[in-house]
């Protein structure tokens, strides 16, 4: 996605920068860490922001990692919110795991 942004007449190419100010700094740092290392330590309180940045910039690997981490930490307190996030960001695998969790 970043390549497309800079190879077309999108705002990012014209300004020669990507504005990530709508994301919390730890999420941007996590995204960059993932881009360079393939690893990420996810703060589950920022799951929605991680899914949003992964979805916005089409970072499928990051999205899969976030989904896996969030699904491994499902509990009664976070299941509904996690389900809503999975719907909002088309996190299909996460949604399936939440549905399975809720059916138990």
C-alpha cells in the first residue's frame, strides 16, 4: 500500500510523507517494528487501533498477528468488544474465534 501511495498522485506522494498522527504512538511503533522484523508485542488495549492501521495500509501479516493475539486472550469481559472490532475491520478469523468462544 505504501508503494501505491507514493507512485500515484495521492496526497502522500505530493507531500512526500504519510500522516500517521491519527494513531497512538505505540501502534505506529508496533507497525514499524512488524514491518522490519516480522514480530510485534501487542498491547491488547490498543487492539482496535492495530486492526485499523493494518486494515488502512493493507498489512495482512500484521492484521493476522493482531487477530491471533486477540483471539488467544478472549474472555467474558472482552468478547463483545472484540466481536465488534472484528466486524468493523473485517477480521474474519478473529470473528470466527469470537463466535466459537461465545457458543461455548
